[in-house]
C-alpha cells in the first residue's frame, strides 16, 4: 500500500463530506500501519462527524498514546470527550493541548465551554482570561468571558466584555446577538430588544434573534409579540428539530368535527407548562391526540381521559401518521392562538395524581410528620448554564430547613448523598428521603407523592411544574433574573395559580426569598391549626 496516496485519498473524501468512505480509508491505512497517528487522528475526526462518539473517543485515545506531544490530537480528543458528556476528561485533554500549543484560541473556547457545562463558570472565566492573555483581542473569547461573568453575577464587567467583543468585530451579527442576550440576562431588556430589532430589520429570517427577542418579550409580559417570535424557534440551529408530521399545521381553524394532534416538545417542565393550554383545545376539537414524553403518558391519560395519549417514540407511532388526523401542532405553538394576553391565562390545575397512591403517601408522611406540616423541598437544577444560578447553596438550604418546625421531604432528583452529608455536617437535619420515588425514571409516583403534601418549596426546576400542574401550594425560589416563563417581576404565576414566585432581590442572595418562603410556611401552618 502507498500510505501517502491512501491518506491523501481518504482526506479528499473527508473534505468532500464523504465521511463513511473517509473512515473506511483511514481504517485501511491503520490495518496496514497500526502506528500511523495521522490516520488515527483523522479517523477520530470522521467518526465524530458521523456521530459515532464512542468510536471517535477510542480512536483519538489511541492517537494521543502514539503522539502525546501532538496538540491537535489532544484537542480533537477533548471535543470527542465533550460530545460524550465526559466533561472532566475533556478538560484534561484541552489542558494538555493548551500546554503543548498555548497560542490557539479554539482550545480555550472549547475548554471553557466544557467547564460551563459542568456548571463551573468560575473556572471557565479563568480559562477564557488565560486564552485572552495568549490571544488578545479575540472577540469570541471576550464574548464567552462576558457570558461566564454573567453566570457569576458580575454584571458590570460582563457587559463591558460583551461590548468590547462587538467593538472588536463591528457588524458581526453573532457578537451583537451575544450582547443582546447578555443585556437580556442582566435585566436590560429594552436595550436588548433594540439591538435585536435592528438585527431582524437587517435580516428578517434571523431566527436566533427572533427567539431571543421572544424571551425578552415574555419577560415583559408582552405575550402577543413573544409568541409570534417564539414560532421561529423551529428555524434556529439551537432548537430541537420539529417532529416529522405531515399533517397541516393548525393555524386557528375551526376544530368542530376535526381531529388534532398535539405534540410535546423540549423538557418535561416545558411540556407540563404548555399543557396548561390543553383543556382549551379539548373543548374546541372533536378529538385530540397527545404525543408526550413517556414519563408523562400515565399522568396525561388520567388527566385528559377524552384524549388519546401516546408516548413519544422515534420514529413516531404509526397511529400518529394516519390520514384521519386533520391538523397537528406543537404544544409550545398553542400560545400563539390561545394566550395573546395576560387575560387569556385562565386555566387552573389540570393534572390528576392517582388517588389511591396519593392517600397512601399522605398517610405514610402524616405518620412520619407527627402532626407537623408536610413540606417538600427541591434545591437544585441540572440546567447546564443556569443550573448553578438557580440552585440553593448548602448554607442557604440549611437556613431554610432550620427555619421552620415542619417535616421536610426531599423532592430533589438525582444523587443527593453529598448534599445530605454536607447538611448534616452543617448541623442541619437533612430532609427525609423516600427511596421509592425516582422522578428521573417515573413521574406518576412523584405526582402522587407531591399531592400528599401540604406545600412544596422548590427552585426553578421540574418540581415546580409538576406541583403547580397538580394545584399543590408551592413557593418557587427564583434567581435575580429569572427564566422568561416566570416574567421579570411579580409573585403571581400565570401558568400555575397555586405557585408563588419568590425572587432574589440581589444576584446570588437567597436570603429575602427564603424569608418569604418561611413566612408562607408559617401562614400555612397557622391555617392548618385553625
């Protein structure tokens, strides 16, 4: 085999986008010459582009063993590790690449991104600063540093860095959009909307800018403008692809005698929030079919007995592709027709937990609570970017738990052992953990659990949506600049009438919100005593 020619041919396939042929060529070279590091590196890159992440990591691991001083091999391995969700190993690979070749901006950009996805904004900011020391004036590093500083509540320097990035690249819509998003997250929505208005005027099909403008309008309570912009999310590369249904999209047509397919989108919390509009649709249509996340199927079947409820699968169930369905629409697009103003938010709780299971949990918890109020607590968010800002620190959580004479039940999903140990070390009795419940596996049991409580206190995560949809009194603890769905101000929740929104008054300071939550618990305790 002529190795040089074979490699050149495989690279040509690679550059032309013929990735399978390229991968086959690289493998042939490796079979002939197992020590050919270039073939291993390129094979890893081709496999990564094909979405075969595990194979890509294996190939690139082999490459760095052959060439431990090759920055490109380490960089590609870091990217593959990031794809695999192994962010700690990705950071090690990027650090190795930066040690060998410290003057490339991309390694710091991707390294910082991996740290952000680990909810480590402090280290990400340090990484971006290190990159700027080696690559001064790189607008991408400036912009990412600005975003990391926003995550750290360092608003002034964050906006200054985002502004500097736009000056460095005048006319670059990406940097303008990043600045607008930073302003939005900092609460400066009027300036953000002004920048986005200009970007959209220059490019009417700018879906990313329209999505950001939608979030700003939602926060302001301008629902008509928000929903119209939000409909553009399907054209944004940052949003999931729409479901592959061929039926016409419902655009407000008369549904008398018609069958409508409504399909859920995004995460469970989004599905539950948008499902607050389903009662209105059920009242209009002759028949409604709902496609939803599999964990929600039993809950929605019980809650909407007149609808067909199917679990989401890929490809979709054949029932959903039938010609007897007249229209289809995503749940998040219903608002464009049904909730143009605040006055349209009229639905109450709609979710129904299993009654027998609810009574079982209520009796069990009443025995454990010994006549004290039964209050559920969820303190953490797993959101990659916003999770840290939304979550309670252990010290804040301990103050909350120690502040009321109630029986606390952990509603926190995921592995809580470390947090519970930290609470015990902080002289705080940890909340009770019911090992029967795992909301990451099934939501129907958690719904019954929540319905058996007197009250819920939770940061902005799925727990708020489940409790709110059930009608359980809930105190939602929100960061200083909350997600668009909770609006910019006010304690009343439009989506869920039994949810009270308790906001930080200063970035990162949970003290006032916790004090209000404790006041609510006290009021509920007194009401129960009467």
